């Protein structure tokens, strides 16, 4: 069934899930950048973190076991595998913590818009 044949009632608004790709990202290292935009439209916060993908499913999202200064924590991204960009080999320094990550598998950046209160 193609997208044009999919009944509107079956369209969840989520990107297509690729189970093969999901299986390949388990165990991969990822650097995550989060930018929060406040109600005024200005950058309110920027966070960087890194870790290992431990789970990827359309229902639970992309679960990351964080490393470095946030070791012991987990963080879950939405189930959007296409947001994982293969990283170029090299050293990546997190501006927020000063940590250096060598040769991660992926990077991903997200913008979070805070609603008006």
C-alpha cells in the first residue's frame, strides 16, 4: 500500500518506520543536540548529550543510555530514525560540557518550541 492509498484513518502523522534501519542503530553511539525556543521566539536553552542507542521502536522511540557527565541516565527521542545523521569520523567537543566524543556513529539535532503560557 502506498502513501496515496493509505486511508487517512491509518495515517498517524509519524514518519515511516524502517525496522531494518532500527536494528542497525542499536548499539550505535550518538550525539544529541537540543535547542529550546521560548515563547518569545528566542533560544531559551541548548543541551548536548551523548550515549549509546539501546532501543529503537515505533512505540517507544529511540532510547539512549547516556554517557559521560550524564552516565546512568537515559533519554528518549521520538521514533524518527531519519533524524539520525551519520557522523563524520573525528573528535566532537560538546560546548555545554567540554566532553570530547571520538568517532560517534550518528548526530541528531532537535528544536523544541515552548508554547505560550
